[in-house]
C-alpha cells in the first residue's frame, strides 16, 4: 500500500509526525509512506493552487519532500512529479493544529489537500486536532489523534464509503479537545455552523505608522447544532464527516427552476 501524507502547517509541524505514525500503522511493513508538504505554513489557504507562478520542490530525504506551495499544490507535485504519475492508494492530510470543523472547513488548507486528492480520483482523509482548555498541561497536545487516529483511519479505509463519482467522497476527521483517555468514541456528523461568530479583521499599526490588518478568527469553543461536528467534538467524540467538492445547492434546483420559468 502506498500512502501520501501532507498538511498545511508545514513540513516541520509536529502534527505531520503524528500523521506519519498513523500512515505507517495502516501501510504496514511492506507499504510505502511518502511525504510532500509545504515548506512553510499554509494555514487558511483553502483549495488554493499556485496557478500563476511556479513552485520549488526539494527532496529532504528518502520519501520526504518540501514544496514552496499550498497543500493542494503538494498533492499535485506528489502525483505528477515525485511519484511520476503513479497515484497513491490513499492521501492523508494533517494532523492539523486546531480544528477544521464547521465553517473552518471552507478555509482549511488541510481540507484543500484532501479535496484535491478526491478530484484526482484518490481516496483522501483530512485529520485535525481540536484544541481546548482540557488539554492544558498535556505533554503531547496531539495525544488524542496519536492514540485514536490509527483505528479511525483503518476503519474508514476498510469500512468507509468510497465511490468513483465525478465529485467523489472524501472525509474530514476532527479529534476532540480532550486527553486521549477521555475520548468517548466517534460519531458520524454533518458539518455544523458556529452562529454569532465569524472571521473578521483587527487593525494594527507598525512602528513607522503604517496601517495593517490581521485576519481574526472567532471563538472556537462555540458549539454547533446538536449532532454536528463541533458539537460532538466539544462533547468528547471524534467527528467523521463525509464531504464532496460539489457546492451545488441540490435541494433548491427545482424550486429555482420553477421560479424563473
């Protein structure tokens, strides 16, 4: 089995080492784990690709490469350059430092890499570690992902729904913000929405007086509707969400057609 590993936190991120551990567990002693990850942090870039500029890629060691591009770029670089067109059996993206639940899904480079994998016809799973107050003092903030990740990924690989639709399924997994021993299990959950919070901007001034804007995130401990991703995470469960890249509002097509007829 050949597994490609990537992320959006960068080639030296601690969550990437956790993901390599998960990948090696699934691949087994006769399998291959390849890493192609961004040379620098690419959080929040979504499904961006470097369409208007080239990117540099460097081999760091056997099966380990860094690319100066987005997570989706790394998937493309891995398939068409590093692996010379030989697609992997599975793509794993993460483990992200922070949750990719609710509206974060739409901004996440971790999700963007898994989405590109699905568009390339490769099974893909994005994994993220929710952070919160109960994790303060943990020697390993990725403990929940490290301990429970191998079992969850293996279950998805062996029992999950995998299709060959044009916009094929891929998966978003979020580990709850608790120590590994307090994880209650896993739940299949829809993508939620954090109400009364959103990304915004904050103004700062440089020492020489120039005005700049920081993008500012909203509170992450706000639960979503019962049974959806962030809500089950905050209740101590691993959330597993099937996703597709198709953004069409299929439930509104017929009504819109009737209104515009």
